[in-house]
């Protein structure tokens, strides 16, 4: 699959086949893509925690406050992305330029994870509604949890939905 095909076929999966495990080689490919993703000063100011089994179910429950993300419990893999400190050069740049490079880098690594998951035939969904303190406890983390990404196979009846996006002329300006 080329990148345009990945972009057209990737969607937030909210219906996982809880009977089908993710093969280790596919998970390894997803994690290798994450490792190769760009970040400010190549600092990678985040940590990736891969949760499976009972730990994945506990993390999923920590994303389900107020009735949100009920589908997460069916995903066999939960990837937790937590913050780590900047490298010195990125910290200086962030301070001088008033820019939150860490959040940008976490967004980029999340995009790489979900794109490679799609290339591997896996569904994914990025969750920002979560209980950071609870997930930190479950995963024994010291940095704030910023995102959880569900990974698994979509159920067979989870069909590709039409993309609802802005028209290109409302999104892009040439100068």
C-alpha cells in the first residue's frame, strides 16, 4: 500500500474483533515505524508502553470515563504514549520560540503508529479521553500520559466510512 492508499483507508476503528490477536511481527513493524518517526532535535520526548492481555484491558477501562471509548476493551493492544523530558537543544528551542515541540512530536509518532498499523491491515484509534494518573499507576510510568492508541483487527462488518474533511480550498492557501 502506498501512503495515499493508507491515508484513504485508515480510519478510527471503533469495532474490534476481540477474538483475533495481533501478530508480534505486525506489532514490531508498527513500533519500528514509531522509532523512525521524526522529532525535534531527534529527541523523541516520549515513551511508548505496549499493553496486552489484562494490562490492555485495565488501560482500556482507564479511557472509559463518562461512557466514552467503550469499544477500547475489545482492542487486544493498547499503546500508551507518555511524556519524557526534552533533550537540551529542543528544550532551549521550545523556550525561546514558545512552541510545544513535545506535543508536536507525540502527534507525529501517533501518526506513524496509526499509518503503519493500517499498512499492516490493523485498525487503530487514538484516544485522548483518559485518566492519566490511573494509567501511570497501571504502567508504572513517571511522565504524563498524553494518548492511548488502540490496535487490533477491525470486525468484518466495520466498513470503510466516507471521510468528512474540509474541502482543499478551505484548508490550503497558496501565496
